[in-house]
C-alpha cells in the first residue's frame, strides 16, 4: 500500500513546522487495515505489536523512511479499538516497549496500550458557537471560569463511587455551570496520564483524551454540548515536563529523544519528571501541533499552559552548579521562549477567538503582550500576585487588617501590566492549605461572611475570574482528587446562600459593562478611597466606554459602618445592586437602604456623594 506520508510531510516535520502532525504520525485506520508510523531515529529496529499478533515483535517489523527517523508499516485487517504498542531495540540491543506518542486513544492507569480510533466520524453541532467565537473579543467580554477536576467534581454514589463519564458530566456539569452563570469551564487532567495522584499533570498521552471517562468522540460530545449551551471549554495543557514511566516518552528510542541528555537541563528534581528539549525541531513540532490538535479536532476554546515559569528559567528550583547557562551566559531558556512565541503565534493565526493562558508565577515582563512587541504572546496570565496578597490579607483577623491594608490594595499598582485572570485555583485548597471557607478567620458565621465578602471583592476587581469547584458553595474540607465534593452541605443555609451569591455575582459581572468591558484598561477603574486603613474600608468604582458606572464599598471588619459617605460622579438616585450581607445569602441583613439620592456634597474626589450603611464583613455594590 502507498504510504500516506509524503516527502513534504517528512520535510515539514524535520523542519519543525508541520501544523497537522496528527494526520501523519500515529495509527490511521483505513477500510483495509491500519497504517502505523512513529518517530524513533536512534532505534536499531522497530515493530508494531498488538492484540492481533499476540504482541510478538517478530511478526510486523517496520521500515524507516529514508533517513527521516520515521518508521512506518501498513498492517492489513487491524480494526478500531485494537490495542497496540511499539517494540524498539536501541543501538545497544536493549528492548523497549512504548505506547504511541501520537495515539489519540489509550488505556489509563496500570494498563498502557494505545488504541486505534477513527477521528473522522464525529459530526459537530456547534457551528453557531464556532462562528461567534471566530469574531469574539475576549478582552472586552466577560470571562468567568469554573475550574473542574472531572474525577472528583461528583461521583456516581449509586455505582460504588465511580467516575462520571463524559456523557454523565455533560448531563450534570453543564446545566450546573450554566445555572451559576459561568462563561467557561476549565478542565484539569484531560490528556491521558497513568497516575491519578498527578491530577493529570504528568501526561503520557498528549494527543489522547483520557479514557477514564470515555472515548475521544464522547469527549467531543461533551465539548459540543458545552458550546450549544453557550459555555466555552479551556483545557489545562502541560508542555513543561513529562514523567519517566517506561511506556512513555522518556528515553523513547534509547536516546534522550524528547528530553535533554544532561539532567541539569532535562530533569525537574522537585517533580521527578523530564523537561522537553524545546530546541529540537521535531520536539517543538510535537508540542505546537499538539496545541493545534486540541483546538482543531476538539474545538477547545483555550489552553491554560501549566508551570510556565519552569520553562522560562534554566535555574528554576535549582541551586548554583545544578543548571547550564544559555549561550549568552544568562538564566533564560531561550529555546523555550522561542517555542512559546511560536506556539502562541500559530494558535492565534489558525484559530481566531481562542486563547492561550499562562500560569506564570514570576515578574517576567510581557507574558501576555504580543510577540511583535517582544512579549511571549499569551492571551492572558494568571494573577498569582493578587491571589497570594489577597489570601494573606483575608486570613488576618479583622482587628489586625488595618495593619495590612496595603496588601489588599497593592494589586491595583500592576493590574494593567498584563491581561490578568484573578484565580482561586485548585492549588490553594490542597496539601494542608485548607478549603477557602476554612482559610477565613472567626466563627462559622464570620467565616462565611468573610468568604462572601472576598468573592464579591474578587468579582468587582479588574480582571477575568477563575474559581475552583467547591469554592462556590463553601466546601468545608480541602480538595481530594479521589473523592467527590461534599454536595450534602446544601443542607446548610450558609452553603446555599454562598452559591446563590456566586450566581448573582456572575449575573452582575456579565450584565454590567462597567464590570468587564475595561478589565484590562486603566480607564475602567478609579479609587474613591484606598487609604482608610483604620476603618478597613475600601471604596472604588468601575466604569465602561459607554459611561456605565458601578460603585463598590468593602467593609473588611465585623462592625457595621453607619452613615458612610461615598463619592459619586453623577447626580440622580442610586440603588443597591448587590449586598453580600443580604438574608438570601445567609447574611445578617444590614441594608444600605432602598434608594439614595445623590447630594450636592463633593466627596472622595467626586462632585456628588451618597450616604449609606455598610454591612459587616460585607461588600456593597451600588449603581444609578
């Protein structure tokens, strides 16, 4: 049979520019059988083994395509869902049995075979969404993300506590997220990974949606149904490292093929994982094409790139003498920087309306600035600084917060340096850190009041939003990857009240342009009073290009502030848009009042002012 791999395919792959690599390498079914191909340039010989040949490497030896390093073979009679691997002998004759790096379907856990699967069969029903997406302006639109670990969001307790399937998740998760008003779901752990305890961050099957929850088309159906319900889907994507599992990419053909040979460059000691060699053209192609694959074949709306800092710095988590400087003598990983710029450029050029998000924890400049101006080219960056400062402030007893006032307002100093997403992610509720509600000081009532205040403050602050599952209803225990969230907590009014607040926050955030249209431009925010440390009160306003204004008053103490005067820009009457102390949120019911007429009294730099009562440990949102 004529090879489906053309000489031009080989040329583009070796050059590192093949944009549809998944159509060339891997396993491709035809009516007559299956064509297998794999890149293993330093192998002495390669065979394809599977359940059709009793896993005997003598039966189906492959042939190398010239000097390309690509081995291929057509095997007649192989059908869909056949189990297979590649058997390789390295240059020293040592035997290696590897899963297919380009497999689109595979086993998970202790069983690690790749599976043949036909990706050409699925018919999408999200054309309207895809058309809108191609013209979307994400920077001036609301983005409120619900971060989900699919294996622990909810379990089927009627069937031994098993994972929900992709279809069951679609039935339960989509209406839940839609009902709460989130605009996006971000999924952890979708690419195939053997170890549940890695949460999906130690990937062995970069092109395979995990079979824990179903097959690739069932995952497509999940995404399709999200889009039909107006919800975008973001995937966690992990190009920063990969595990050493025998069946995976490590020493694939006996050589350091995907990784660096020198452990000072090629290994993360903290995680016990290996680092991709971003300077090797074929490796860079493998990763860039993988990002394009998810956007193209699964209609994914965005990728959140994990651990960007670990790629940027050659000395990341290393002591002196444990790393190799770049050719200029510096600590920057120039190959990784070039890779990220190419990644972002290619994704945005091929898939308008999608976004690539950086989890980057340092002060590296220009992470979310265009490549053309010297930036890395990401669409957004997680705001780790806001997260750390805000959580540290919120964990203080209210009586001590006046001594830490600047920590809570400091984020506005750099709020527009990047296109930020404010995040309260899974990393903040594991490893003994406690759940969000348990981080809050005080008795039970104060814990929930503090959390309501904190979430409302976050939603009113400039930047897009991300909240990890369970935070929306006050999950009492910290997150466990191998158990369901504590849904029984809805027996308590504080939990249902908090959930109602998150729903109302999303509605307010998405419906008022002042709260999202200028999330990334300084004109969208102005302080009324950032310096009331003694009262632990923060007063600010959000505005939009069409003149919409929303006023936000935060009282970070349990003492109600009677008769608080707040400056406003315009005459007229004002009303309460949201009060986190309202009884519907299980608050104490201190109300600012039914309505307020602006008084001709200049205050806080504004020509008019209103007088309101501030609720304890509360956020008051006002508008005309």
